[in-house]
């Protein structure tokens, strides 16, 4: 995966999960927010450290 694609995926995941987080926090759903935060953090760690970055051709 190229660096540019990794950045696009990371931004998309952040916005989508951020919207879910915002909707849940409005309803005072704190435990699901904590779970979503852990899932988001796991996604970030996976994409940054586990997915190989290649140079574009």
C-alpha cells in the first residue's frame, strides 16, 4: 500500500468513527464510546505499523 493510500484510509476511518463517536456521546453512551476508541486505536496501529508501505511506481 502506498503512503498516500494509507493516509487516505486513515483519514476515512477517523472521520467515520469520529461521527459514530459524536453520535454516541450525544446520547451519553460512554461504554460504547470507549470500545469505539479502542477499535479506532487498533486500526491506527495496524495501518501504521503492520501494513507494508511501498513506493509508487
